[in-house]
C-alpha cells in the first residue's frame, strides 16, 4: 500500500515538473540582444532581415515611440510557429 502511494506521489511530481518546464522550453525563453530598426508596424527589422514583433507592454510601447530609429534591444524571444516576438527588457537608441 505504501509503495503505491509513493509511486502516485512520484508520478504526480514528475508530471508537475513537466507541465511547468516544457511550455517555457517550447516558447524559447532565454535573453538575447538584437540590433535593427523599429518600424511603424510594431516590429524590429534586424540587419539580417529578421522580423521580431514587439510585445506591447510598457517597455514595448516605449520602444515603439522610436519608429524609424536603429536600436539595440535586449529581451526574451517568444516563438509561435513562424512568428517571433520579443518582450523588451531594455533598449538603447543607436546613432
């Protein structure tokens, strides 16, 4: 009886870890820095022609105010299919 309870608890813990960790891994996670130009479509186009949608939280809204300017952005990338978004953690307007 005790072994069955222990096994159920163990399986439950493993499932909980999987449920918590796997979505974070699928979304990409990790912090990166990119350099590119902010456009009027709420995007950053990098020097390598990669497109990142800017997430519209407080920092993202602030960055969107720099449309037409080159910036260096540090943030967390979220990938959903072919689309990539960046949650802006910090940015620097380049000259």
